[in-house]
């Protein structure tokens, strides 16, 4: 890549700093810069006793491609006594600032992609910021109105029609337009992975995809027409398929990507396969963004127990998606 990948530090009180430090210690195939707080990164490096130096930088151009350095675009100046493993408003605000700066750098063409460490929604709320997650921040700051969250690993790719809303609200948000838009984004995601004609399978909303109207008409009246619209514009879409078998069929190779109607329908199958090699990808943005498939893990933060496999997988997936 011509430009480095930007890794946001996530919540400074969580495991973000330490998993980033471990990823750098293992070595990365391409240059990366951390967007966060240099002092917090230094604390993580010391705690893990790693042979790395932290290099605070004022701009991405100042980063040196040295394997023994962690270049940190210094966005915050948090106090030395910031607690680890606790919800803190200052950390919540800082975690938002890291993402906002990364977005600006990506839009300016200074970084080739964004990889995000986990944020804590409660900490952000205490910091005066009310966002359900990264996806909504990214969409708002880039002015993107057609976007979706995709979770992927080596066996499944799943994209969601609805994301961080209650199940009761999610049902109302499953409309012909929202399903059609997600199918379009699923097709785009498959293309981003280098698949010439992605096979998009659409999950039903109701048990057995409604059983021809016996268990609800949403699959007949909303989802099926959206699939027909997608087929009319040349997308290889099929369904609605029963939610209890569609993921198994995708793992077997029948489909390239699955459209799930609501959060848990889609994420449980992916996370059941393990979070070590899973990645969260925001589809529809003007740049590549991948993320770990786990949270801030306050219960183990600062103890040196955090597994950095998901972050490395997210980094590698960002490189892969940039290759096409």
C-alpha cells in the first residue's frame, strides 16, 4: 500500500492499547500508524514489557517505517492516572475523537484504510456522545446514507439490514427499500472481495421464512419483492431462506454472502465460529474500514491476557479489501 493503515486506539481504559502493542510487536506486513494517545500507548508497552518505542507524531507524514516503533498520531492528552478497566467519560470522549480524526485522515487520502479497536458505548455516553457504535459515527461524519455492517470470517460473510436497535424496532425497519439497499451493499461487498458475481442469499424474518404466510407475511410482502428488484438489476440474489439453515448452507459454499434481517440473527452464527478470526466491515463508506469483533473487555484490561488475533485479522482484511 502507498499509504499507511490507521489504527484507532479505541477506549483507552480497555484492551485496545495492549492488543495494538502486541500486533506491532509481532510485526506487520505494511506500515501502520496509531491514532490515539502516545502516553497511553507507552503505558501499554511498558506493562507488557515489549521491546518497542512509541513515537508521537503531529501528522501521518512524520511516521517512520521502523519495525521497532509505534507511530502515534497524538489526538488526546489523557492524565497519567487514567484508570484501566473502568468506564470513564474522558476515555469515551477520546475514543470518539480518535475515530473522527481517522475519518478525516482517510477522506484526505493520508491513510489507506481504518482499522478500529473497540470503543465503549457507556463511556461515550458519559462523555456527551450518543452513538450506538462505530458504524453510525462513520456514516454521519462521511455523509453516507447507504451503509451496512458486515461480519466476516473465513467461513461466513453476513451483512445486516438493521443494526443497533431493539428487536421490536428492527421488525418495523425491515422494509422493501431497506432490504433491497442491503442486498445492493452485499453485492458490492462481494465485489470488494474479488468475487465476480457474488451469490447473495437473503434470510427470512420469520420462522421458516414465514412458511408461505402461515407465520407472518413479511417474507412474502416485503423481503421477496426486494429480492425480485435486486434480480431485475442483475444481482444474483435468492431467498428468502429460513434463518435456521441459511448460514449452514453458506458455510458449505452455496452462497458468498448472507443478508440477515436483524443484529442477532446475523451475528450469532459468525461469533459462534469464534471471534479470533472475525472482522467487522462497514460497507458503503468512501474508504475501507475494518474492526475487531469484540468489545473493550474491561474485566481483563491491563492484565496482559487480551488476545490480539482479531485485531491482526482485521488488519489483514483491510489489506485484502484494498487489493481489489
